[in-house]
């Protein structure tokens, strides 16, 4: 049995035991089930741990149980109807909450179905002793000196990486954004299964640069972090789920997270996050992050989580078909191109052939309007276990796979001609 399946079974058994126990104690102290708060989150224990500890201190009758899942797995869990009775969903990807809201999975707290609790932005991190000249801007990451030295998480498994992709697509436009992403893939060392894998890869020296969201890196000793410009501030959110077992305690927890005491917890070194509380933000020293200070004051770039939510599956699937599934092949073609670019004896025809090969690698044949007119997809999840792909989605998967394969084959054909 796979390890993750075993963990889920153990957690489900534990939930069942807690429920059985609650029935036996209901007469003496009220339902214990009602006094157990269940949180489903993509946050690491470093983030949720201080909140759980402090909340339990303030509410000694309440026991908080937390299940950590990546954003997409969490969405899949909820899409089945929240059968295990989770009370809260807590994550950094704002579009995930827009999707949950659109499909009727969120319960209101006050007049809102989800609440922002912190601000974040994406960039890149590195170990100072491992990289003496880090990139200064997004385009610097395309430099051939970073060939095989950049780590990124798979967006279909990482909500923060999906935010990263959407930042490029929204800021640069659909075509230019994908062209940049495809060019950047030339320097990928690996595609990890979770955001935490990027930080772990940096710490172990598996690669030199990690594409990440700020708080994952800034709270790690020994890691440097730089915000990419323009800085796009993204609100991390928390929301109450329908069919939760303890809605009253869910309300209390959200109120605590948004309170001044809860917001101040974000400032401890192990969290190092930007509070949503504007008055508290005004007291902070951002001298080490001047670009972030400017963004907070000037709002350099906006982020549309609703747009990201509407095309969530499409963007993730396009990345998987063009990059993840073609990773080794695409990287091999780029390395051949770079070898040719080092030569000084190329003829005009050879240089033109080389340029055509690069065009094939940087072309995204899928138009933005095609994605915009697709029918809304069901709640995303990792395959058939949670949300089976529809016939339409399967049709697009195959179409995009063929398009990706065709473009790479054309690039390979051009390179073969150069060698003749």
C-alpha cells in the first residue's frame, strides 16, 4: 500500500475513533466531536503550529487536528463532499478559494466566504555560499549559466507554483508569458512534487536556485530570497467548509487568526510573513526588501485570482503536457542548441535553422481564447480518485500532448539538419 494511502487510512480511523468517543461522553461534557476542530491545509507545520498551540491555550476544551495536503489534493478531498468533516481550509493559493466558492463548498463567516490573513509574493531563493552572483531579475534566470540549476515545483501539485505561472501569464500576457515559461524550463534541474521540495533541494545542494513564495524561503536559516519585479502581492486565505463537524470552533479560529494577536504571530522568525492587518504592516521594517516595500505602498502589479480559478486546470495541464511530460527531451534539445550557439563557424543557413529550432521550443500553440471558452472544469484533483477528467478534458489533454510532441519533433529535425 502506498505510504500516502496508509496515512489517509490511519487519519480516517483516528477521526472515526474520536467520533465514537464523542458519543460516549456527550451527556457529561457536551459532544467531544463538537470540541474537535479539523483543519485541512497546504501550510507546513511551521506555519500552522504556532496558531494551533496558541488557539488551544485560549480554548482548552478544543482539540485541533490538522491534516497537511498539497493544494490540489486538498481540493480533491473537498470536492468529494468533505466526508471526513473538515472545518477549515487554509492555503496560500487564492484561486483555490474562488473555485471552492464557485462550487458551493464554503460556508460564510460574517459576510464573506473566505478571509485573507497574510500577503505573499513569489521570487527565487538560493544559499549565499552556493551562489555568488544570483540573478537580479526574472529575465536573468534565462541565462545559460543557470542550465540545470533551477528547481521548481509541479504546479498541478503546488498552489504556489500555479500562482507563479499565473503571475507570468497575467503580467506579460498569455503568449509572452508562456514563451518565458518555456524558455525558463531550459534551466530546470528538476520538477519537485511539492513546494517544500524546492526548499529541501536548496538546503541539500540539489540545485542552486529555487523558484518559491517568499515565506518558504525567508523563514529558513541560510537561504536568501529576492522578489521578482513587478512584485505581485497575493492574499493567502482561510475559509470555513460546508459539512464541517465544528462550525462554531471554526468561527473562533478564523477570528483568532485575523485578530491582532493572531496577526502578530506572523512576525515570529519561524513564520516571517506579511500580515493582512494594514496598521500592523505600517510598523514593520522592510529595509532588507525595498522592492516589497514599494509594492506595498504603490501596488505595482495586481493579481486576478478569479481569472486564475477559471483556467486553473487548463494552465496546470498545459504546463504538464509541454514541460513536465517532456522534461528530459526538452532539456536535451536546449542543450544541443546551446552547444551550437558556442560555435563561431555556423553558416547563415545553419544560424537560421538554429533560430527556427528555438522558435519551436518557445511557441505555445494554444490560444488564450481557446482556454477562455472551455466549459468550467470540475473541481481539480489528482486523477480519478478525486475528480475524474471529463471527456472534454481528455480530448484537450490528447490534443495538447500531440501539439507539444509535434513542436519538439520539428525542433529536433532542424538540429539534425545542422549536423548534416
